[in-house]
C-alpha cells in the first residue's frame, strides 16, 4: 500500500507541474485524489482502520498523528475540488487561494506518506 501511496504523491507532483495545461492538470489531480480515497477504503477493508483510529487513547502517538494528517488531507481535497470547480467556472479571483491551498494539501499528503512508515507497527511473528 505504501507503493500506491508513493505513486499517488508522484502523480500529484506531475499534476502540479501541469497547472498551465488546465484540462490535463484537472484530470491528473482528480485521478490522484480519487485514487487516494480508494486507497483509504482499501486500507479500511484490509486493516479495519476506522476501528483502530477510534481507539485513539490506546493507539501509539505516531498512529494518531498519521490518522489526523490523513483525515485533514481528505478535508483539504474537498476544499481543492470546490475552489477548482469555481476556477473552472471563471472565478479567477480564487486562483491564489487555490494555489496556496494546493501546496498545503500536497504538503499534508507528503506528511501522510512519511508518517505511514512510522505509524505501521510491525507484526509479531
């Protein structure tokens, strides 16, 4: 799953570099966000992530940090979609806000990826 996570981050990097090619940028970034949400569903189905996350008081601190960053990233995805759609409708005054929000969203996604290595406890054999 961390390979998928890396590929999502790489796809986002490519999408960011394509911001001047509006249609390409929109398609790449939408694909990355959709893939990321699918990855979250995949993690839930395979690991019961929601149940683990709901046990925050007994979870390791790094797991709680990872889950918090991941949830915040998804909330930022929603904001990105909303501002992006408004930009596509011609509300160009939102460009700077969308760009800054985009960089923050990307930074959160990179942090989600980085903390995923620290949050995953090795299984005892």
